[in-house]
């Protein structure tokens, strides 16, 4: 797990370590991540690294948390401007994927992340399958969805609806970053699926 000492670092040092981690994920697939390269980039000792993290899998969590922190405000804005519309929320997530794909650095990170997601022996797969318990920020965001216009609005039904949207987004991310499907094609396909969901979900 990520240790409190990482969050207690000075802003400059924490940003330096974080940047080193991001650069490593941009340059290589997760199964080839090198602690030696990270500590060299960050100009820290191996002992310091293990004061901040238990192992390489912690680095995947750092990556996920960074991506969440970077984009959570845009998701809240979409919810606020739409009156809590769940469809606007997930459309904003799709737009975030498109925006990241236009930045070479983050496009490389996302491509390597998506490639590793479906590998059975990657750090990313290990994190998702064994350690990821979700993120408080995203759970809080989900609670801001307006359920009044939805046919299905119990907690269990909302969880299922979110899972459907997440599956659609994961497919979009894989096709965008790994298969190089154009944003225009993905947007059209996404909108078609959203209309199908609306037909069953809206009152």
C-alpha cells in the first residue's frame, strides 16, 4: 500500500517522485516497470522508495489516483451543469479519454495502461483484481447523480447501471488507445449505446 510518508513529502519532492512514476508508465508496459529507473529519475535512494511504497503494484494505484485527481473537477462540472444527469457524467468521462489521447505523454500512459489491463500477469491486472477497492472521490461523485428521472433508482440498481457504463467506457478506452479507432467512430458508437440505455432507464 502507499505509505503515509509519501503523502507527507514536501510538495516539490512528491511531485518529482510522481513525475518519475508517470514517465516510467509512459515509456514502458507495466510488466517492465523498473524501480531502478524511477529512483534515478526522481533522484531518490532505493531505501527512500520503500519508505513510500511496498512494491510496484502501489505504483499502479499512484497512477490511477493521479488520473482521478486530474479529471474529477470536469466530472463534477458535467454533473452540476446537467442537474445530476448520469448520462452527462459518463459523456464527460468519454471526453476526458479523448482529451488525454491528444496529449502524447498521457496518450502513451493510457495506451500502456489499457494494454496491461487485459494481461493476466501485469501489474495493472493484479492491482485491479486484488487491491483496487474503488476511489472515495468517484464514489462521492456517483452519489451526486439525480435519480428522480430514472426508472431504476435503488442503490443496487444504481450500482448495476454504473457497472454498465464503466464496461462501455473500458471498451472505448481499449479501442481508442490500443486499436486506434477514431474518436468520431467511438463517439457515434457510444451515443448509440447511451440511447439504448436511456430507453430502458428513463421514466
